[in-house]
C-alpha cells in the first residue's frame, strides 16, 4: 500500500440522528475550523489493531488532512473498529465530513460508521451521528442538527462495500470552534525522543532547543495552543546540514509529545515522539539554553528568519502578548547589529480572499515595525512588505499547512 495522510475532529449532540451526505467540500468555512487535525492539536488516544502502527494506514493518518493517506484495519479483521481522538480543548462541533475517494478500491471504502462524543476519555460517550458513507467519494459532509460539545471523539467503523480484507477511510473532519481560551502551558524540559534526547526552552510561545542526533537544532520554534511548529536542522551523514519542517503536539499532562517531521520538499511524514524525563532544559554540545540569539544567528548565516513565535488575533493585526519573546529576540538582533536594516514581511493563508489577505499581511508587518520603533529601533532601518497568500511555504489544503503559511519573516538588508 502507498503512503498517505489525513485529518479528523468531532463534537457533542444530544440526539442520535441518521445523517445524509451533502455535496460539499470538507474544508469548512472561514468561521469554523477542522478541530480533528494535527494543526488544531488533535491526538489519537485509542487505536484498534490497524494495518500499520505509523504512517500510511495508521490511525495517525486520519489527522493529517491529506486525501491520499488514510486508515485501514488489520488485514482480514473486519470486526467493528473504534478510534478515540482527543481535541485540543472542549469544543463545539457543528458538522462532520469524510473522504474515501482514494481508498485502495471501491469495495474497501468504509460504509456504516457512528460518531460519539464525551468529556472523558474513559467513557460517558454519547452517540451524535449514525452515517452511511457513499463509496469512494471525497467531501461527504454531514451537518449536525444541534451543536455537539465535548473533548473526546470516538469513531466506530462497522463494515465496507464488500472487500474481504480491509475497511478504509482517508479523512474525517469535525468542523466547529473551541469553547473558551486554552491556557498556554510551559513545556520546557528534556524529553527522550525517537531521535535522541530532545531539549526545549520555551519563553512565552517562542521555543529554542536541540536534540542529541547529528548536532540537531530547533529553529523558528513557536507554539500555537499546544502545537509546536519548528524547523529541524541536523548534520547530513555525507557532510553538510539538512533541514525540514516539524510539528509536535503536547498532551495536557505535559508528560510526552506526539510529532511528525518532513525533509525539505518531501511529502511523506515521519513520526517523532517523546517522553518527558526532566523539567530541566539541559543542553547539547552545540546548544545551551539562554545563550546566543537564534534570530540574529539565522539572519547572519541565511539572511532570513521565519518567526512563528509572533502570533496575532484571528483576522487581526493585534499582536498577542505571548509574542513578546520572539519580538524581543528580533529587537536584540537589531540592537546588536546597528549596521543592519530589516525588511519585515507579512504572510497569510488563503482563507478570506486575495484582497483581504493582502491588506491583512501589510497591517501585520506594520504592527511588527511599530513595536520595534517604539522600542528604540530607527524607522529608517525598517521597511515592510505584505505578500498575502502569494508565497505559501506549505499546502493551504490542510490546517497544518495554513498555520505554516501564517507567518512573519525578517530579511536582513
């Protein structure tokens, strides 16, 4: 079977209803997001026997929002299979959606499923939807008759369209909105991970760190809720350095993390999981906490720095308070290098239309400039540009990709 990805998210409703599909896209609207996705901070917390424990045909593939990757049961075991997901926080769900067009065959497409919701992982689930999926069809959307509230979602798959080996779903989505504000946890510490000990220092939403494999560095690190996005950078076996994007989600208990990474320009993702072994940040031979300014170092070596630690209110140019550490790192670089000038670039995802996003990106770049000027940087050293959604660094088809595209970049002039 080929490699694939996906995404999922669900809610709470009081009555069980039989839902019929609408011919609609599974990408939702500007008001609601897919809460069952890596980008939204969803996690798989209970998995049935599956064809794979990671990558394509694992339950994790239901959360990556890629229509070509998905989940399949363990070969030949066609008994009902239940999968439990944890949302980033208690949420209101208003609709569900499924993709099955890229199943290996029409006969393997999942047919009858139920969705349940609860505020507890260990029970108390209420059935909110009983659905018969059409075979081999993407974008099967099912509005709920009443909003559903909960923190955990259970998907049960009962059968398929006739194959004797596999039941398959490529994506499941739950569209809605979080209830209340999610507090920002401090995840600083040392974790035993798939790629050596992983050391992170978190200040506000900004993260720096290292991992003990190939002089690994964590760059451009920033939290959005409980989701950490960063660029990994490590020695190449044959010499030189190589890098790529990564995303890690930290459960509420802070004892572990579940993550994925890509090599540059690669579609296939790899798991990167860890378990906390200490609250002390620790260090690597090539990195120590609190030393050096990664923004300055990256501008010096590459001429450009991507700052995911600068966050704005939704659809606004108001900078969130948690962004201060990232802004202050940029400010320190400006003070340490008085001969440098900077171009501040604003970038958005593609939600909301070209004209709107162009204006929003310009305003966000201007907001960063205003912060630096207020802190003492001469205005003549600063220029701004807004690019809207015209320069994506990831696909806008997924919430994870859209979160990577919403960014501020600094270019040394």
